[in-house]
C-alpha cells in the first residue's frame, strides 16, 4: 500500500484513503505510536462500537486479555521497525467479539510531525466460525459430542508423552455395550441413539476430569486413564464403569437393560504407541465378551493380539520390485460443469502372481515401515510424469498429474532430488504436477514441512491436501503453507446429499476454499446425485467411480481420445478398473 503524500494538512488524502478502504469492505484506524485511536473509519465504528468511544482509546484495550500482548507487540514493532506487520486479533464489541486480520503500517506525516500508524482490518469472524465448526466436527462424535477416534489418538499420544516424563504408566479401557444390537434392532435407531448418548454421559460422570472418554464406533467407548496402571486401580475404575451401565435406561416409556464388557491395555507394559494400545484393549474386550460378558479383562499375551506385521507380504515385496510387479493406474479428475478430464491421480497397484491385485492399503503401510516407499515413490513420480506427456499428446491440451507422497518420502532428504529428476527427465513443467500429502504428513514436523513446501513452490509444483477433513489438526496450516488444492475425503461424500451433517461439512469446506482461493476436488463421487449436489455448491473438480475408476494407462489413453468422461463408462472398461 502507498503511504499518503506527506502534507501538513493531510486530512483530505487520509479521508480519501479511508473512503477507499471502506468501499473495499475494510475497516481503517489511525493510531498514534502508543496505539491510541486517532481516527476510526465509519465501518470500524459500526462494527465495534460508537465512534466517540473509540477515539482516544488504546486499540489493544479493545482486545481480550489473551490477544492483547500480540496486538501490543505488533503496534510496537510497526512503530519501531517501520515494517508492515500483520496480526490476527479479536476485538471486543459490547455484545460480541469480532476476529480481524489487521495490517499495520507506519507512516510519517511530515519531517517534523510525529509518526502515526495506519491499520487496515478485515473481518474474519465468519471464517473463524467455519474453522471452529470444522475442527469440532473433525474431532468429535456427532451423536454423543464426545471426542472421536482421531482426537482419542491424539490424547493418547499426549498422555504417552506425560507418562514418559513422569515415569508413571497409564491404561486404556475399551468399553463395549452388551446387547446393544438387540436394542437397536428391536426398538429402533432413535432409541438406540438415546441409549448411546446416556451411556456416554454416565461413563463420563464416573471418570476424572483428566481422563478422556471417546466414542470410537457403534457401541464402543474408550477411556484413557492417566496414572491408573496397577491392578487395584484398574479394578476400581472398571468396576465403576461397569456399575454405572448396569442400572436400566428409561427412554420413551421403555426400561432398557444393557450391560457392558471392558478390555484394558497398559502402557508401557503392553505397548508403547496409541494404535497398539487400542488394538490390545480391543483384543481384551473381545475376550471379555467371549468369556461371559459383563466383566473387565486386562490384556495378556496368552489372549493373543492382532498380528504385528504381514511378514510374508513384506518378503514378497522385495522380490516384486525386482520382478517389476508394481504398476500405476490412473484415475481421471474431471471438471464438474463440463465433465472434461483435467488430469489424473496416479494410484499404485501390485500385481502379485499368487494373490492377484494387492491394494495399496495393504502394501503401502509396509513399504512405509521398511523404507521401500522411497524407492517405489520415486519410481511412481517419474513414471507418472513421463505418462503425462503421452496423455497430453493424445488429448492435445495441457493436463495435470497428481501423485501421492507418503510421510516418509516427504521427510526423506533426497526427496527434492527425486522431484527435480522427475521434472527434468520428463520435461513436465512443475505447474502441471500436483503432489498429494495428508495433513498428518505436514504436522509431523511443521517447520521442516514449511521449508520443503517452499522448495516445491519454487519448482511451481502444486500441493494438494489429501483426505482433507480426516486428519486432526488446526486449520491454521492452510495459511502457513503454500497449498493449492483440498481433496475432500470420500467419507464426507458418500452419504451426500441425504446426510445433512456431511452436507454441512462439504459446504463449510467449499466456503473455506473459496475464501482462501483453493481448488477443491471431491473424492469418491459415485452417483449423479452427489455430482449434481457438489456442482451446485460450486465444487469444481470431481474424482470418483462415476467419472472413471482407476485404470491402466492404455485404457486412460483410449478414453482421452474420446475426450468425454462417458468414455469410461462402458461396462467392459468399468470392469477393467479398480
Ligand atoms: P487416496 O490418495 O485418497 O486415493 C483415493 C482412493 O480412493 C483410491 O484408492 C481410489 O481407488 C479410491 N476411490 C476413488 N474413487 C472412488 C469411488 O468413487 N468410490 C470408492 N469406494 N473409492 C474410490 P486406492 O487406489 O486403493 O488407494 C488407496 C490409498 O493408497 C490412496 O488413497 C493413497 O493414500 C495410497 N496410495 C495409492 N498409490 C500410492 C502411491 O503411489 N504412493 C503413496 N505414497 N500412496 C499411494
Ligand atoms: Mg490421493
Ligand atoms: Mg484421498
């Protein structure tokens, strides 16, 4: 922004500037170097309070305690370093609080006059509310309002960190309702739902505030119990949990009895990570159910846990690389309004001589653990770029290619070399390459992620957040990182348009994307109804079985010749997909 020309009587240009800003929907303040308001634009006065109350007040006095230091620092920094500063702050109005993004600039009135600050603010309240809603939806179970599986894992990891520091163990108890299916089938879902809600409330009441209670599935709850690890302690708590579910539930003139069984695992005795602790508590729960219900059982080796690893598959992978059994399939991503193919997502397949097509969900996690993913991922990236060239030759127009990057690949210090090699070898310009990463990948080490993403941006490659909405993290990263695309997970698409909750989430994501100028790809679109719903709400890109299953390159080429997504639809091609 240009500073106003220095004049001794500059009220007119300042007024002009303020008018301009108001027209752009911004609020404007002029502050002295102490942060006192000298002038507040009409819009600011309207939003925050009466004009005469604003003039003379310290701007930071309008912010709640928690935001004050940030705002005060921003004011001081702007004055001192004469650099524009951007800060997010809430300002209190008599009735509510409004989130603003404030841009502070210093300017001199004249050589002799004191310096002032010009502050331009944009109302971000709606965006904050959307973020808050999304965050809550992503981390809580809609029925009971308890934390969901994602937040649960996060809490367990937190408790593990505390336990490491304190040297004290803790336990995880999975509570399964006995006979819940009978209630649901016999009395209907609304009553079943009411039982689950009340059961959640009862369990919550007998736990301490520092314990976490989550709902993780149909009739299963998980309690994380910091500091509870001895046999006696566990017996006490599980006894309370069992007892509270024993008294009948009175719902709509029905008296309903449901008991519970509990499986417990202990950190660090049984396992040292969240997934394994949950899996072992679950194994113990199954055993409690098999051996008579209504009781709590702590995991023991003899009870047998889930298999650690598919060792035979792992051994076969090394051989498979040598034999060239890995292939790439391509799934079209289409423009919703025109239904024209814009690009493809590259999806890896393993054609195992005995097992047939092994899906990536089975082999990628193993490759991620043993490091083979670096090799496979580098190959996929390069091969996909080369393939794109051939796609474009046939389509006679630019397309883009999307490639999944796993957390381990992203963290690998050779990753940028791999990327450069793929770009140089294929001659695909960076901007036609989309790299799909999950929220989880970014959050492992945000500082490192920022550096790598910056380097990707230098190469013009675009970043897509895969499975958006399923990772537990703050949305603040959307601002911090140079992200271009959100891929909304199939979980939020599959029950559209009937599910009002999923519709709410999709709308919120589309809204957010619009504000942040991001593209949205809806994943897993299977029906015309879903496509129509999404298109109507401004979702531009669609990927799903409706517009094309993942397919071998030659099938994709044949379809590109037709230039229409219908080309994918004949049943012989459909059968060739997956
Ligand atoms: P993703 O990246 O989220 O890929 C989308 C998945 O949804 C694919 O599963 C695709 O086949 C499936 N899908 C697409 N449309 C529909 C639909 O309409 N209905 C249903 N039910 N499913 C649909 P796929 O190919 O089994 O891949 C699973 C995951 O494996 C991928 O999820 C990705 O995370 C990972 N993956 C696949 N290829 C690679 C790769 O080359 N590298 C890495 N690191 N991961 C990969
Ligand atoms: Mg993907
Ligand atoms: Mg996905």
